[in-house]
């Protein structure tokens, strides 16, 4: 394995600091083994009577006297973690106030690290001719001839050639194919950088040229690539990928939604003649292990993945693309709280690489960074080809004649009917999973709630169950009200996508409808398949949650109807306006991607609300400017920094008492000029039986916030059942 030339090995017997991969948050000193070891090497070291796995993090601390220093027991057969990666993990841990081992665990989530490389049987072209040539045999041999760099397993070769394994075994017997041993984890297919992409438009060419220069520079730079849905952002950043790979470096494309990867991988394969490596939670242990190793050794040149792919140990990461960079799923909200978008920028600044943040509706922070020149900015002004942006209209619900328990206005229904007649697709968007958000007893007024959370139970009629969207608790739908005992009085209140599906089926009995909601599909794969079938025309009316807003391409879709455009406006959340704006624009961007012009309709009771007005005027720059000004006036991010403090415990009194105590001893925070708000019960004051109290800390951008928070928290003793979470740059205030 190639080690980094710029890092000196530790000499035999030299003192090294080893970071244990377990819970211990400090370096332990050992002696380098008899052949020395590389910085970043995975090792086994003795700790008391046990052997534990750790990483040689750097020079020793000097805490253990020379005489008591024990040697490293064994160096594991895994590529060492390079210096830039260790620096990244250290700085990410400091930024998010995460213990270093917890951060390192994100980067070592590959099974089999301690086992070393296993071997497996692979198949290559043999020296002899096949006796009798059949179609099947010819196909198998052709695959081997076309991919001399690959070592196929029996299954892979059979699959790729479309033949049975017996055919290949037969060729082995004849000597036309040979069976050999190869390391189990093989490189991914080499991408053909000069395979044909589309011919770019002049705007796209300019943008691609700028990004290519960014790749050639081999220095840190971030570009906001802004363009409406369908303007060709993907085509453009794939050119940056190609240039990065030409430079011999690796590229990573982050996508927000696992369901998006299918269509994306197909495009990569079209552009580069071979598939990219995929990284997400749905992959097998075997694939994980392979990709982890191949990222480290350079056997994977382009990785496409979910946010956690940012923690792969790339040998030389030259480019990170964060597609749909505004998407909230880049923020990990449990375990280690980090924002993959921000961490991508941190990693790139250390690795001297390029970041491309792509979006039609960037988050305000990114927009602001481009405004002040911290990021470069490229704009793709138009949709490609004949496709024009949809016209966006408000449907003023105050004027619509609509029956109780119905949500599709006559105006929207007429527009859908027109699409049905023209055999075009319509999308009805409602960001509410399940049948109805509230179930109410008509006899006593009781609302069904979760026993563990301060949250309502949501009816999921498809599953015939009630479900808590906070903790996942499910119950069968009761017949009698649990409060007053009245039978047959429980009634749904408000719409969910399933209920909307019923309404649409009643309105358009002959139309084919499909409800797209993540909980209606058993696996990511079945969801992916459903999306592809719909794109191919399997449904006339698509009813969906925010899942459908995220970049799927439905070429025949010409109408996007938003059932409740006001839904996001009610929140007291700092980003409520921004999110509504982004979501509405993304949804309306679904319409009219191909030659047929599109139309978007927003059902609203507040057509004069500034956010609705900005969407209708299609004035995105105006919206961001106004929003930035409002944030500046309020001293809110990006003009300041926030940290959310969440305390939780099963004991309501204990958690509030502790929060009050913390709010009374804020000297370390005062010293940096920070403000502290709260404590107050969290908006969802109980989740999974734990009571939650929040504080909010606000500081100047330049103030050493993390350091002050650490000092502040260190003053208190926390009972073992009380949990303290510090959320830097919080997205959620629930
Ligand atoms: P975005 O990422 O901005 O939504 P895409 O890159 O997905 O846009 O492009 C939208 C559609 O237009 C895709 O099907 C893409 O293949 C096609 N497309 C983009 N640029 C061109 C071009 N220059 N010539 C032909 N088709 C293009
Ligand atoms: Zn619950």
C-alpha cells in the first residue's frame, strides 16, 4: 500500500500517541513496533489485559514514563488514515464539540478492519481456445476481453455476460478462462473521461470552464452553482468531476436522498461509460468494506453517496459536490450533530480541493457567502432546450367553493382535468405523511396522542395503524375513544397524502394515481423503482410528500399543485420563510421539464404574504436580499452564530432545575459577549418519555463560541440519566 511520502514514519521504539477506537477520549502512549509504523496506521495495542484497536494519531504525549511504555502489538492490514484526514476529523470534532473518538468512528465505519484482506476466486481470460463456440460462451469471453483491468467473480461475470455460471465453469475446464486468486476488495471500473457527454450550451460551457480551472488549481475553492431545476447543473459539475479525475484525484458527489441515487447513477454511467461507486445506509457490509478500502487506495475514483460518504478516507480528494445543497437532510440530527455541507467545505480547505454547492434555491448562508465573495458564484440562467419555467399562480382559497373534508379546489381540479385530457402528468404536493394528522373523538373532543411524546398520533390507513412521527410508536386504530369510551366516534381531521389520494380517486375515478411517501414503500429499492415507473408514465396523478420535490425528473409532468402552500409559514423557525420558498420553488420546478410548458398552482389562504408574493414574482434574488436584511436586523445567522442546548431526562423537574442552574452561571459565555435565552420547554417537550428543555446561545461570528461552551458546560455535574446535547448551527429548534 502506498504510504504518504510527506509523512515520516515513526522509527522502531519511538514514542507514538494512539487514539483508541473505543470510548476513551485521549491519546495513549506506546512504542512503535520493531519495523516502525506509519502515522495514521491502524494498530492493536495492549490496554491492561486486553488488546484494543486504535490509530497512531501522532507523536506520544509523554504522559507514560519511558520504562512503562509498552510496544504496539500489531499493525493491521488497513490503509493508514492520512494526515489531512486526521486533521479534518480533529477540527470537525472541535467545531461540533464532539469527542474525537466519536468523530473518528464516522470515518471507520467499515467492517473487517481488523481482519486484513481476504482472497477470493476471480476469472480472467485463459491461454486456450474454447472447444465449441456457443453464443453464451462468446458473450462471456467478450466481457473479459472488453474489461482486461477487472477481476470478475463468478457471479459478476455471469451477470454481466447474461449467462449461467455453468457456462463459465465449462470455459475454465477448457482453459479458455482461468480461475485465480485476488484480494477480495477490488477496484471499481475505470471511468472513461472522454466518453461523450451532451454538447453544452454556451452558458453551461462558461460555467464548466470555470469549474475546470478550479479543479486544475489544486487549491481550496468553493463555488455556488445556482440554476433553476433543469438548467443543467448536473451536466456542468460532471465536467468538473472529469477534470478532477484527469488530475489523478478523486471526486465525491453528495446527494440528499437515497432514492435519488438510482437516476443519478444511470446518468454517470451514460457520461463516463461505467458506474460510480455508491455509499449509503442501504448497502451491504461487503460493499462498505470494499468502498472504504478503495477510497483509501484510489481504487474508487468517483463516489456518489449520502452525507456520511464525506467521512470516507479518500487517498486524494480533489472535489466535493454537494447537490441540492439547501437540503436539510445534510444536517445529521442524531448521534454526532454535523452539517455535511459545512464539513465538506472544512474538509476541502484541508485537502486543497474544490467544493461545488449546487442548488436552484441555495440556503441563505451559502447565498450570503457568495454575495460577500467568500464563495465564487456561477449562475445558469435558463432551462435547457425548449423547456421553459412553469408559470406560477396562487389559488386564493378564500374564494374557492370547497366541501368540508376536501382539499383540492375547483380551480386546481380543472387544471388536473385538462392534463388528463392531454395525457400529461400532474403532481399534487402535500408535505404530510399518513392519512390525517389528527384523530379526534367527536363525542368528547379527545385527540389521540403518543404515550411517550408530546405529539399526536398520525393515522396511517394504508398500514391500518396509528403512528408517532417523533418516536415511531405504532398502535392499531382503536374502535372506542380511549378517553370517554364512545365507540365509532373517532374521526380524522386534516389531510395527509393518503387521504388526499382518496379524494383524488373520487374526483378522477378513471385516472391512475400514485401516492409517493417514504413510509409507503418497504425499502429504498422499491421506492426507487416506483419513482422510475412513474417517470416512465405509470401514473397520471402523482400525490407526494417532500420526497417528490427533490430533483426527480418526470418528463411528462406539466402541472404541480401545492395543496397547502401556507403549511411552512406558520412555524416560528428561523428558516421557515426560506424553507417554504425553497420547497415551493422546487415543487413548481417539477413541472414542464420536457417540451410541454408547465404550470404551478399554490393553494393559499394568504396570497399577499411576502413569501408567497416572492414565489409568484419568481424573484429569487429579491427574496434572498429581503431575507438577509431581516436576519441582519435581528442579528441572526449568518450574521451571528447560534448553539442550541438541549437537556433531556425522564424526570421533568430535574431537567428544568439543571437548565435553570446552567442559565445562572454563564460567566464563560458572557466573557465572549454571547447572549443566552431560556431555559424553556422544547416545542416538543417530551420525546420517547424524556422531558426536553432548551437554551439558545447566540454569539458574534468571530467569537470563540465552542471554547466558551465547553468551559461553560464543564462547570456542571450532570446526573447520569440527564443528557446534554450541544447543537452548533442548529437547523431544528424543536
Ligand atoms: P439540473 O441539475 O440543473 O436540474 P440537469 O443537469 O439534470 O439539470 O439537466 C436537466 C436535463 O437536461 C437532463 O435530462 C440533462 O441531460 C439535459 N441537459 C442538460 N444540459 C443539456 C445540453 N446541453 N444538451 C442536451 N441536454 C441537456
Ligand atoms: Zn412518540
